[in-house]
C-alpha cells in the first residue's frame, strides 16, 4: 500500500511517500527555523501562513523524489493533531482536498503515534510490547505500547517539555532558536565539567519536570560569578539526558517490555542517545535524526497501521484537525 503522507502540526511543512508502512520512498521537509529565529519561538499565525506557501511545492517534490505518480497512490495520510490549530488545518485540509479530488481514502493520524511509528522505518522491526519515550519541543510522554493503536500513558511532563526547556535555556545563553543543536555543540566544547544542576526524579511517578532545572540555569547564569556558557550548556544537557534515560530504562524493565522506542526531536540529541545505549537492557530503537524531528514519513508509517480506519473524504468534514485519531488511546481527551 503506497501512502502519501502530510505533516504540518507545528513549523515544518512535510510530505512523504511510504510503501507498506516500512519502505520510505521520499521525505521532504520545509523548515521554518530561520523564520521563527527572529522571534525566538514559533508564532502560530506566521507558521500557518508559511505552511500555505510551502505545502504545494513540498507535496509535488515528494511525488517527484519518489518517482511515482498520483495513479500509484493508494491513500492519503495526514496529521490530525495534536498541534497548532492553524498549522494543522493547512496540512489536513490539503490532504482532504487531495483525497477528494483523487477519490482516495483519507487516514487521520495522531502526531505522537507518528513519532513512535518512525521506529518501523528502519531495517529492524521493533518487537512488541514496547515502551515508547517521545520527547520533543511540545511533548514529553512515556507510553506503554501494547500493539499498534493500543497505548497506555504511564507519564508525561508536569510543566515544560524537554525540547521546550532546551529552547528556553538556549535563550538564556544567547544561542538562538531552536535551542537543541546549539546547546549540544556548545556543550561539547566545555573544558570544565564540575557544575551539577538538579534532577527532578519525582519518586514513585513516571512523570517528568524541567521547570526547576530551567530556573536553576537562570540563577547560575545571572549569579555573581557565572561559569562559562559551555559548562552551563554541558551541565544542562547532562541533567536532561540523565533523567530521561534513567526513567525510561527503569520503566521499561519494570513493565517487562520487549523493546524500548525513543522518538521526537530531542531523540536526535547525541548525549541522550549515549545515555540510553549505556543503560538500556533490551533492544533499543532510535530513528536517525532526520526522522526524529517532525516529518511526514512517520505519519505514513502510522497511517499504514490504521489503513482499515480510513474515511471517505466526502464524509470527513466533521473531523476536526485538533481531535487526533489516537488521542484516547494515548490517554488524552480530545478538545
């Protein structure tokens, strides 16, 4: 089954062509990082307008790079949420229009489930059940994946998402937006590594909290004798990687799963990957960095798993693009 997938939940306009949920034929992502760097974060209205400009060229290039035609597409998959309402509306409306014009089934996809399904785009197929850690700018979720479409939420962030904390700390260090890559680059240059920042373990809970860590960085940076920025970046990255890796691997052992899946933009972080490899006592699956950040390939992989739930685009007008198909399964209530 060949699926054209579209993703526009935040500030990446993406389209991909995926065969049978496993074989990636093309993946095109138009990033808005430079645009939002001017404001130090995503402005929803600006993101939506940029999606409108980019969506047509991105879809056409995805088809061209896959060396396929419209006649070879069997279904359209699209992110239905969660995400920024205006941004989601652009991608989902485009997918619905294509499906209607081509008389193709439309498959709404949960964005977070898409991140998890990126693990199925590799050479190895993850065994189930699995524990999934999804870490990005907007989400930090610990999920027990019993099967495709069957999730139990074990925990999540009580305040900032991990990626959001990276962005805010990068702003404190005058590193720009997005914060993850420049913090990692700066951390690798640290000559002093004595600074230790707090870890919020939240005993007895699978939840996370990064607001206290962010406040600790603020106090260090604005203190009377602040250490070099590189050492602060190193200590911050070390704290985040330590908490995420330790809590995820402990939960995986406790739940007796067959594999550990890690996805989302923060999963591209090198130090987090190192920590997970050191601590994981079972098969570990982390997509390549290009499939960790928002992309449509992961949406195509997830759409294939829900192909039997496809809807007729003529009857899809009552599907709100903020009410994702998988939200109930992931333990969230649709707005």
